């Protein structure tokens, strides 16, 4: 599986992409009334998301280096939409996402008042994705542990949980700032 380029969103502004290999199987049904239902699975044997920084001498950032990943999804009237993503992250880490739209009724246009439930677990030494969130950072190192919950609606999600970064160091190349901290907690 090769997915050229990533959407140009503020978090991933600049040149970049995701490359990986995988296989999957899905059954999706589109009813005469325009409703979408189905289930499926996608397995990746590895992959890497990179972000280029044009006009600088900074090498491309490895935002996410997957060892393996598995995505399972299901959409039906009884359970709504359910999705689970489990991934091994290099170096020495894991990422898990469980998400649900319990009131999904099959209409492809999901509105802002649709209830949402999600949980994100991250435990990794690979914190390059933080660099995408703070574009002035060239290098971020440390160990990230996060356990985040999302509830509410798509229009007004409510976040809960927290995150810690241990043994953190970062570099801001323009003014030449380097900073190291032993432990930082958010949440």
C-alpha cells in the first residue's frame, strides 16, 4: 500500500507523505436509500510518515515509524461505527485508538451533533510527531506516555486524560535554543 502525500493541514503543513506495505479485506454495502454499512480490516507490515522542511538544512522528520499496524472497522445499525487501530511504533512503542460513533444510522453525511467516544493510548520513545504540532522544533526526543479520552459530539468533543514526556529534549534551530527536562506532565 503506498499513499502518496498527506493532506495539507496546519499540523502537517509542508511536504511529506506516508509509505507502507499492507493488505486488507472489506465488505461495504451501499443501500438503495443511500446508506453505508460494512466491516473490514487493514494490516500494515510497516510504514513511515515523513515531513520535509523545504528551504532548510534540517533533514526530513520521521513523524511516525510503524513496525506494524492493524485497523478493524464496522458500521451497522446495531453498533453504529466502531474502529480500532493498534500499531507498533519504532523505537519501542505502541499506539492504540478505539473510536465509536454509537448513533450512526448509515447516512454518509455525519453531522456535528453525532455523539463520539474514543480512547487514545500512546507509549513510545518515538516522539517525532510532536514536531509536527510545533513547527519551530527541529528535534524532539524523550519518552511519551498518553492516555486520552474523547466524549461529547463531533462538533463539541470533550477531552480527558493526560500525557507525560520523560527525558525530554528539544531544539529550536532558528534562535539556536536547546532545552532538556527530566519530566513534563499535561492534562
